[in-house]
C-alpha cells in the first residue's frame, strides 16, 4: 500500500525532507525560473546589502514543500493548494528541513500544516524560515484535475 492509498488521520506526521542549499542549487533555480536578482548569486552585492551571505530565493521553499509531499504520497497525488509565509532569511550553504502534520483527512484529500526550519549544527531547528504553511493534497489523482486521465473521467 502506498502512502497515497494509506489511511491518514489528523495529527499524523508528514515525513520530513532535509536539504542543504548550496550556491550551485541557487544558480540552477535562478536559471530555471529566470529570476536573476543579484542577492541570490552575487556575493559582493549581498555584502553591500549588509547581509551575511547570499539569500535563498523564497520560492525555493514552495518547491521543497511540494517535493516533500510528493516524495511521501507518490505520483498519485496532486498538490492543489499551497500557501506559506516567510519568517526568516535562509542563506547559501544552510540546511533546511520541511516538517509537517496532517491537519485533516477527507474523502480523497489531505490538508497539511507545514513549516520549514533552518537546521543548526546540532540537528535541531535553529530558526523558522517558513510558517505557517498549508497544503491541500488530492489523493489518487495523478497529475491533478487537468490531466488526460481526469479529462477522460478516470480517477
């Protein structure tokens, strides 16, 4: 039984996703999204802005939260809604951990409460980067309601 077809209950844990975000990751993301704001790749610009390092693009956290959900539930799920608020900057070479719990489980969907923390050297959360974050996930719906299967009436 895959996680998408398992029985989920409110309060259940979403398996965490941990990722170190290095400069090559940040440049690749900038290229993929055409977001070339210098704060994400130009060290001298960041120093001139009185920051301790290059700043991770905030939208990376949305991508990581979706990756966390899809790693857990597999390809037969669709993240229909995702919203989140930034709480602290994350800098290049820091490690973040996406965490979460099931807030509600209904017929064919899960509502998730999520957050992203920066991980300290001891492995504990050093600071919260993103919170609150919420997602609604459709279960058993590969590629979402716009997929060919959904258009053909298959679910």
